[in-house]
């Protein structure tokens, strides 16, 4: 795989994380760069690891992984999106101040859900002559950059759109999950 193809693949794999990170940043109270970088690092680490897992699984049992990855992503993103919508509605009724940071567990769950497609890519890369370590590192680095930028973009969207950003962020996560499911079912 050429350097250009690797870079395009890496940034293509980071788009779901970017969209999810915008929602995460919008729900926080003016997240600082440090918090954005923390979220980006978590997303990047998971996104860099999932192609390695997929590559290893691809060597062993690719047809089983490919049969279920889209359903897992859909369910996880649907659950996280529904939770965000519920919290957004509940929060607008109570009107408390937004949190300063997201929990580690919530960020990990979101990162896993948005990185399952990278695992599927890892499965397919197991059948090609590619350097999986370089490819996984590129995906992780691109996701770190894009998720960090997403949280910072969300920082500015949150005050503009108010408390409804959590509901919109939840709808975005559900939309990403539905898109993953539709793409895989229509193939």
C-alpha cells in the first residue's frame, strides 16, 4: 500500500470519531485543549489498536467477524446515542451546568463503537501484503488529530446551539451506527 493510500485510509477511518467527538465537545462546558487531547488520545489509541485486532482475527476467522461487526457497531452507537438524547432531555428539564469532562468509560465505549470499521479494515488487510503496524499507527494518529479537533469544534458549537447539542450529538451517533449497518447490509 502506498503512503498516499495509507494516509487516505487513516483519515477515512477517523471520520466517525471526528463526528462523535464534535458531539462530545458540544456537551462539555468549554473543554480545554487538554481535555480535547485526552479524548483524542483515547479515540486514537482504540482506533490504532482495532486494525491490529482485526488483522489478527482476520488471520484466524475473518468471515465470522465480518458477519457481525456492523451489528455490534450499530447496537453500541445506538445505545450511546440514546443515552445522550436521554441525558440531553433530562438536562434541559433540570438545567444544570454541563460537565467539564467525559468519563473514561464513556469515551472508551464511544471510541470502540466508532472504530469497529477499522477492525473490519484490519481483517481485510490480513489478506494483503501491507505493513499492519504502520497502517495501524497511521489510523491511530489520524484519529487522535481528528477527534481532538472534533472536541474543539464541538466546544464552539455547544454554546451556539445550547442544551440541544447533546440531543443532536446522540442523533449523530445513532446516524453513524445506522449508516454503518445500512452500508454492510446493502453490500
